[in-house]
C-alpha cells in the first residue's frame, strides 16, 4: 500500500471514531427505505421457498431481505417494486 493511501485510511479511521463517539457529525447520511419484502410475499400468498423460486434467488437471500440483514438491489429490487404494485402480474409472468 502506498503511503498516501495508508495515510488516507488512517484519516478515515480517525473520522469514524470521532463520528462514533459523537464528537463530529458524518459528512453525509444514507437513508434507505426498504420495501417490505415480507408484505409483498404475503400479498402473493406464497411461502418463502416459493417466493425465492419465483424471484430466482436462494431462500437464504430472501430471508436476509426479510430480516433486514441485506437489501435487494438491481433487477431484484425492480421486480419487487413491480410485485408490490401488481402481484398478479409478477405471478402471471414468472409462473409460466
């Protein structure tokens, strides 16, 4: 690692400590408003295994989304938004 990069890393760690201790405010805050994956699945009246199969993801991934440990991204997020708005369309399109 180059000295410049190492010094930047140390600076970041120092800032993180100060933010964590409440001595400074973060320069930016990311707010995430997750779609409630469980509610979407319940609208479809399917189990976790069935919903994971419909979405083409593993059951573990679906459980991580539902329990808030991870959040869906990309195509999965788009599909979940469609499923939230029109569950029947997703079922009709994907369960051919």
